C-alpha cells in the first residue's frame, strides 16, 4: 500500500514518532557530555542527566504534535523561566545549538523536516539566552576581564 502524505500530518508523525525523538535526544546528550562549555550546566549524576534528556524528549514530542507527555509530567513548559537558574550567554547557546544541529542531521529526518527543526532550534536557542553581554551593559564593564 502506498503511504500518502497529507498536509495535516504533524512533524511528529512525519519523522516516525517517538523513536525519532529518542534517537535525537540520545545523540544530543551523548555528544554534549564531552562539551566543556555547556556540559557543566547540566547535572553530574548520570541518573539526573538521563532525566534531563527525557524531559527534553517529552517536550519536543509534544511541541511537534505528539502526545502531551511533558504537560502531564512537568506541567506547562515555561522554558524561559525553567532556564532562568542557568547563565546562558551566546557561547552556551551556540554550543548547545551546535550539538543539536549535529544530532538533527544524524537522526536523518526528511529534508523539509530537517529544515523545520533547525529553524526552530536556532530560534529557541537564541530566545533562551539570558545573560547580558558586558558590552551591552555599561554597569558591568568595570571589573570585566576584556
Ligand atoms: C540555549 C542553550 C541551552 C542551554 C544552555 C540549556 C540548558 C539546560 C539545562 C542546564 C537544563 C536543566 C537540566 C536539568 O538539570 O534537569 C535544561 C532543561 C531543559 N531544557 Fe534547555 N538549554 C538550552 C536550550 C534549550 C532549548 C532550545 C530547548 C527547547 C527547544 C530546551 C529545552 C529544555 C527542556 C524541555 C528542559 C527541561 C525543563 C524541565 O522540565 O525542568 N533547552 N536546559
């Protein structure tokens, strides 16, 4: 039987459902574990690191039209608020996005889905920057290290 693709299919369905987000987040968390910029922000302990991966997986599944597992387990996403405890500057955001871009490519979605995912991650990683660069904050310039 021919698989017919319709416009009403969500990206979640088009990439093959949960398995895609499992592969994506595994690759992301595995490669990020060697990153000296962004890894220190995440929990040391293996179990907590795995929990963080699952929370990202549930969020992404839900965001792209899959089951609302994140909402059921964690509540409303409120990602800016949830990232507030971590200092995320352009460097951290860039490192995060680098690993996520690699993970998206390694998970081999279709070309259209890859473009959608990468556009979204670039937007989201930029939106979660919460550290003001010293140059944009004259009050912090004194005592700066550059
Ligand atoms: C900009 C770079 C980013 C950094 C440095 C970052 C870092 C973090 C850290 C340190 C945590 C907490 C992990 C834990 O202790 O459990 C976290 C949680 C999370 N992040 Fe990010 N993140 C970034 C971008 C993103 C983006 C773009 C998304 C979504 C597309 C995202 C989604 C999440 C989710 C869903 C959680 C779990 C929140 C919860 O339920 O508590 N993050 N992130």
